[in-house]
């Protein structure tokens, strides 16, 4: 039984990093509850992007590269 994990774009990881920093530095000052909630969501997004990077197969990566070249 193989696990199929779809590769996520790199913008997903960047969004999770920026969102985490914004929620810790800006939102947490005004509302600790919302700051913690947003931080937790962005941490889960970051973990998902790391898992996607490590477990994506070469076949899926090559297929995505082929599809990007075809669009241009």
C-alpha cells in the first residue's frame, strides 16, 4: 500500500513562514488566543509542506515540470 502525497508549491511554504511570523509578532500582542490559533495553523501548513517535499516521488515532480513547460 503506497501513500500518494501530492507535491505542494514552494509558495505554500513561504506563506506558512510569513504567516507564522506575522501571527507571532503582530496578532499575539492584541489577542493571545487568536495569535496562538493562527500560529498553530501556520505551523501545520509548514509541516505539511516539509512532508510534501520529502515524500514526493520523482515521477510526480517530473510530471509537474512537464505540465509547466507545456503551459508556456
